[in-house]
């Protein structure tokens, strides 16, 4: 917020934006932030216009309006009123990186995250950590696991007491994710346990839900279908029942359930869940579709339906390629070759 006085119209729109965000009404929050930004621009207050446009982009990201978010944030970086402040530019690049990742544009996500990392100085500990997190996530999703793990080791050394507990937890979370992807399962479990110790449902139920959902997915991908994994699934489901969730949140919960059923030997029940995800092409990103089709192909193969298995595995490879997840596409083709 600028130090000079603001108009009542601007103040009211800004307040509505933050109230909507607190209530996880991200679309409404983005609309109110846009309204506040327009009022500020009409009043010649470009600082407030920039701030509220950034808030609009953050809410579009949380609403999973990835293309609109990336376009708006990119305009803040290169438009007529782009900022020259390194911290603000770094934060905006982080938003672009997350939006590109959400849209399945993983190479562009990595580029934006790297730009943010280069702008963030060691003194800006929180921004530096967030930028590295975004870079690691993009590298890992695109299958560049050696690079991602090297970044993880560097990031682990950058965590200090200056960083908020919730952010430290997210650092452990992303490092654990990459460890799982690198088949470093003991390290993955260790870092996820460290993350779980920092998160509290009383402090932030949304983060608690997302972490348990993601941790379950990683454990399942490592074929760990134990009581701890089931607890992660149930915690995520219960928390999401309370706070609600986006379309992709709900689909990922269903994907975890389907994966659990498959590993537990309830193959037909798994197929029913996974088929329900695979048909939602218009509402689902290519990465989630790829994971669902891959699992569905494996489940069909387990029942001896090799023709249907091949069809789903081929779709999985195509979805992963569309998302830029080339390593996962190769894995789908390995399963496909085994069915030939």
C-alpha cells in the first residue's frame, strides 16, 4: 500500500479482494482486485494499481486460471507500467512460473523460476527460497531430476531460522517430492516427515490438505500403500470437505483413491474411479490426465485386458508429452512396450 491517502472506493474494493481471498473465493477476489486496480489507475495512483494487479494475478493462480494469470503477470513484467524493483520482479516471475507449470508449460516455467532466482538476493531469504522452490518443481515435473536434486541440496543449505515455519515446511515438502521422484525413498519419507512436523491444520488447513494429498501421491508412486499413506489420503479428504477445493484438487484426491485401490488389489474399483477422471478432458490438466491414464492402463493390464491397456497407455504418453513431462511419457511407453 502507498503511504499517501487512498479514496474510499479504492479502499472498499481492496478490502473486498482480501476478504474474498481469506474465504478462498479466488475468482471473486481477482475481480475485486481488478476493480481496485482500475480505480487506482483512474486516480493516477500507479503504485496501488500495480499492487492490486499483482493481487489479481495471485488469485487467478489460486483459481487455476493459469493462462489468464500468466498473461497478466507477464504484463506486469514487460508492460508499460512494469516495475524496476528487483523484489517485485522476482515475486512476479514466481507467479509466472507457477502459472506456466499449472498450464503444463514446464520449460517456460523453469525459465521464469530461474529468472526469479537470479533476481532474488541471499538477503531476501524468503523470496530466494520461493524462487528456488518454483524452479525445483518445474525441473522435477519436466523430468530433469538430476538438476532438480542438485537444486534441492543447495536449497536445504539455504534454510535458516529467518524463514517462516510454514515456508520451511514447504521447502522440506518439495525436497521430499524430488527425492521420491529420484527413487530416494528413505530421503523422501524423511523430508516429508520433517514437513509434516511444521504444518498444522489449526494454522492453515488449506496447506495441511494440499500437503497430505501430495505426500500420499508421492508415497503411492513409490508403491508405499501402508497405514501412513492411508492416513495422508484421509486427512486430505477430510480437510478438503471442510474448506472446499478446486477442480484439480478434487481430481487429485480421486486419483489418490484410485491408486490406493489399485495397489490394494481392488482393481475393478480402481478402474471405476480412474475412468471417471480420464473422461474429464476439458476440466483436467495434461499432467493429471497422464497419471490417470497410466494407472488405468496398468489396471486394465492387471485384468488381462491388453487392448484396453495399450489404448490408455498410449493416451498417457500423449498427455505427458503435452505437459512437457518427457520422462513420464517414456515410462508410459515402457509399460506400453510390455503390453505389445
